[in-house]
């Protein structure tokens, strides 16, 4: 086969190619965490070096949204305790824990607004149904992302904890 007639442009952020025979530039090497994170096939930032037990821990934090059925307005306590227990052990756990806690607090807020709006011709019921569907779908999406070692941001999430 013959060589292609075109040259692919370099990736954004990559250093320009060195001329033949030129020594590599000296300077600080890129940090391993920056090199380890890259966009995955889904377009989310992923870190394949995250150990399996950290992925599972994050998955369980996100799956705690199921507690919404039992604890209603106190479902944020479980992810809060889980996040506080292990937030210093990993950047991945810290990020997923903050996001999970923010989402649980957001769903709690939406639930409170829904209950407050129930006397207004059932508008509150629609808000409660929307919040419930958002919680279930968002929780599933987050569990899948955590199992793939991807960083995840919930839709319609208020960032209470930064």
C-alpha cells in the first residue's frame, strides 16, 4: 500500500513534533494523574488506573439512592458518612462522594419543594414524580460511570458541597 497523501494534525495540547535528531526538551515531566486521566469512549474523563475496590465503593455510594424509598428526606446521610470515611484516600472517591452527596441533597430539596406544592392543584405531585425519575435514572448512570472508572456529573444537581 502507498502512504497517505495527508498528515493528521497533532492532538490539541500535545507538544509540537521535534525535528529529526533534536534532543527532547528538558523540564518537568507530566504528572502521572494528568497522564492517567483521558476521555473515555463515552466522552467522560476516565482514570483506568483506579483500583477495582475504589470503583466498587463509588458504585455503592451512588447506589445508595435506593435508600430514598426507605429514608425519604434522610437518604443523604449514608453517602455523607461513606464520603467522609474515605474522601482522603483517593481523588476518585472524593470526587464521586461530593457528587453523590450533592445529588442526594438536590433530590431532597426537590422533594421538599414538591411536597410544599401539592396543595396547588397537584403541581407538587408532578415535581415529586420528576424528582423520583431523575433520582433513579441519574443513580443508574452514575453507577455505570463509576464502574468504568469515569468521573460523572449528575444532571440538574445543585453543587452544595464543593
